[in-house]
C-alpha cells in the first residue's frame, strides 16, 4: 500500500551549527504518526538560497507533500519566502490584509511593528496564507500538480499552531491509506534481553517491531503497520500487541506517551503515598524529572542534594562512623541516606543515590561509574549496585533512570 509521501525540510544555520536544538521535526513526526500519517524523508538545510532551492527541488520531485520550517521572519537571513516564490516562478507582492494583521498583532502587545516587519507582508501571489495565531509571520501553502508545499515558521509554538489548525486537517483528507502503531515503554531490562524474550520477529508479521533504547528512559518497543484499511491495521496491531505483552509484561510500565515518573506518581497518588529523594552524584536529576510532571506536589514532598559527607551527616543523619568505614559510595551509606530521607521528611518512601560519575575520582576498588541506589519504606530498605560505563553526563542520567526504575518496581 503506497503511503502519502511526506517530506520535511528544516531550515536554519543555527541547527546545523548546533546552536539551536531542532525540536520541530520531533514534534511534527509525532503529530503525523498520531493521525495515521508518517514522514518518509527529513533533512536540515542552512540559510543559503542555492542549498535551499536544491533541497526543495529534490523534495518536490519525489514527494507529494513538502513541509518546510524556518526562515519566514523579518530579518535579512530569513529568505525562505523569496526562495520558495522563485522556485514556483512566482513573485512577492505587498498584501495590505497581511500588513494589517501584523500591525494588529504587535498592537495587542502595546508595540509598533519594528523596522523590517513589512517584509512579512510581502507574499507570493499564488500561495495561500496560513494564519498565525501565535506570531506575526504567516505561513504559506502552495498547491500545484496534485502536490502540496507548506512553509511554516521555525518558532515552535507558531509552527504547532499552524500544523494543528491548518496543515494536519488537510493532510488527513489526502491520506491514501493508514499508518498505525503501538508502543510499549519498558524499564529494568536491556534491548538484547527484550529481544530474547520476544523471540523471532517473523511471528509478528506483517507488523514491524522496532527497539528504541535510550540512556535514561528505558527501551521503547514500537509495533507499526501500513495498509489501505484502518480496521485491518488496528486488528493486526492488537494481535501483535497481545503477543508482545504476553512475553514482557513484567517490564512494561506504559503503553502510551507517559514517562516513568508520570506512572510512578499516578500509582503513588492512588495509594496516597508520599515521596522524598536524597541525591549525591545525580545532583537533583531525579527530583527534576519528578517535578517536571504537573501535579507532582500531591506526592513529592522534598528532594535533598547531599553532595558532601557533611551534608549527608547534617541533613540525612548518616552516621559519620559509617562514612569513615565504608566510604560515601557504598551500600551502607546509600541505605542510610534513604532511611534518613524518609524519617526526616516524614514520607512513606524515599530513594537515594550515591556514586562516582567521573571522569575522575575512581579507584581500583571503586571505579568511575560505580553507583549505589537504595529505597526505604515501611517494609524495609533495599539497595542495588550498578557499574555504568560512559561519560559523566550519561552516568548521572543512567543513575537517575535506575533509581526511578527501582521506585517503580516497589510501588507497582
């Protein structure tokens, strides 16, 4: 079944130079797949007219839909509008209606349009303006030879508004078939072990299974299928999902977009449980992930970053003799940290982390990457030892993920 060929071009030197992280492509890909559509190609191009024309030409020749983000603003390096107009042998003409919209947009904020903003009202004569509810630069829609080109601003909130309000409804009406998927978010198991449990992928045919590992979010399993008929896709996906679920159920924490910390908070909230964390090498990463979830205050009472031995003693009540005998990175200290955090916070459960993130500080007995994680609740204290092999950043992120995994296993 031939899918609707959709191609995305991200424009901007700032992306190619690493000065700006491209979150637009990630969002667009997810928005499309959530509606039974998918990207076939994606590229990033700098702010050079020749490079932009080359990439647009290639995309237009092989795709039915081209989506472009970036370069629609008022500054001298925003050249997407004239480049696209030239590609379609079109011309830019002043649009009084667009100029009025731009003026009104600034007036709503008590401002007058800055010099150069009039360039955004110079619009290709044959293009359809895409309304911008969150900014000044209108988007563009060309329709020619049964194909469509949509040009959107690079500002994420503006791009998303145009995608949801204009582009996605039109693409759904053009859809030839249906692309569907199911996801399983797993924790506490590696990619190779999951593959061994699931077995031969041919048992899932015609559904395709993909393994998507990450440093700190576990492994995502994605089942996907394209077909002419939506009911056929859903039926096959449900059958494959039952197959996978039956083999790795113990490691699945979500079958939707929820993060591990969201799931943990949902469970603890339902049980009316409260939580505290005590962190050393992770420096607040666990607490950061927890409080990033809206409504976390129902469960999360406090987080303590006890980086030094003195902090562990003063804030958590860790016995100095235990620190002297076993060292800060040890099972005994991790357990004392978790117990101290729970008792001093008056919560139902506390988790702690202590380790050597690197790149220095390791010894033959306690190498870089060694981490101890402990959890304390009314049932007692448990702890686990990890030895991560990576950079300082990845070791800290892995440790935070492992701590949340331990917490999930305990609360579920």
